[in-house]
C-alpha cells in the first residue's frame, strides 16, 4: 500500500537573496568562487552592502538545498514533508508560509524559537556559476528535536541534505533519521551537496551514510573527490560501496545514473545557462518525482536533466508553476 508521503526531507532553512556580479567582485571581496562558504551575520551584511546595486531578485525565497528539491518535487506532484529549524522572526514566518504554499507539510509539534533565521547570499557570475555565502543562524542548531519520527514511517523515502554535516547536531539528526528509516523500511537518499563539504567534511559525510544508503546524489566533482578517483568510471565503482544506487550530475554533459545493476549516461538538452543556482537541487527533486511515478532510473534521469536544464535558463532555483506542467507533458 502506498504511503502517505513520497519524500520526507531534512535540511537547512535559508532565506535566499540572489545577486549578479563578476569575478573581479569575488576577488576583491576574497570570496572563493563556485562553493558554499559559511560566514557570520556581520560578514554577510558587509557583502550585501557592498553589492546592493547588483541585486537581481528583491523578493525573498525560501531556500536550502533539500528544501529546493522537496519544493520542486512537490510542484511536480509529490506529497512531501520537511523538517528544518526557523526562528520566530519575519524571515522564519515567511519561510514556513512559503513552503506551505508549495504544499509541503512540516512537523506539527514544532514552534519557531528565539533567534535569527538562516540566510544565504547567492552570487551569480557571467559564466552562470553560483557562489554561496551562508549564515546558518538558528538552522545551525537543527537537531533530532525537529524530526517527526512517525512521519518517517509514512514516507516512501527520506532525503537528507549533505550540508547538515557542518553542524554537530544536524549531523546527529541526519544519522538518527537514517537509522529510523532503516527500521521502518523507508528508503534513504542523501546528497553530497557541495565540493567543499566533501573536501572538509568527508569523515562526517561517511558517518551520515553509515553502513550504506539507497541513493546518493552528487555532481561529478563531488563524486570524484569523495571517491578519491581521477576518472568518473573509477568514481562510479567506488560509490557502489556506499549506495545501492546513485545519480551523478555532469552539468551540460547530463548525468550518469546507476540503478543497482546498470550504469546509464543521460544527455541534457543544450541551453544557454545564466544561473546554475539550484540546478542540482532541481535534478534531485525531479529525479525523485520520476522514481515515485515508477520511471526507470534512465528515464527519471532524462526527466531530471531536462528540468535542471530549464532552471538554469532563468534566475533562481525554482520554475514557474506552468513550467512544471510543461515538463511533465513532455514525459508523461
């Protein structure tokens, strides 16, 4: 019998601000390009003030990697649940209302706490690369308290954001979620999230993965770095030690997916990218949606590659509501 939820996600709650700039700006501000860097609130304010003329999206957006995937999958048609931690402030109230509007349910037993809701400054360069400076705020103290353990048993799959590895309590919560999912027969998916997470927190990611998960999402750089491999083929062989299945995104080259038996190369449509922010998140959300519809890994990968290709042609990590339906019509 089908369970109540398709996906139960666990991740950071971040309110995004997106800014366009050039490489010279990044160099001048001593910001490392192409990765996520944790900063304190003061540093983030300094950056925003310096770049205020570059603002391209004055509207706030609920973000966080897993949230982007969960919301994307929800707009495609999944029934989803999400655990995060926000403060009792304007951004926190906005965040919860925004994900509720996308049809995502959250634990009923939680109340927003005193503190500051996390914020992410997303910087987009002319080559469409995204660079993120993140102030976690109260999200840095996310713990197993935010998990609804009964909802895990009601979900087909849990999806754990690799960024949680930077927080001791977040990492412990991820491990608890994986262990509980195993006990109740719920599949476990995890993302490696960012090359910096693999570079600096590999041991913590291994703790989160434990004795293995059902599905790993990563990009080519993360896969090779995590596997200590010099080729994508070697990385694919190594990843099979940690996950029954996986999906490796390769930018304009599409993706490589492994269904437990067969490796498949999935091509991506050729597009003119202006903003890669959220591409991997969209791929994961669309891919998980495809799996809930009974698609093969190869077909789900094609659907996800098309969704990711669409999102990079515009600013922001989300599609417009009608675009989700357009993509579905092309595949279902």
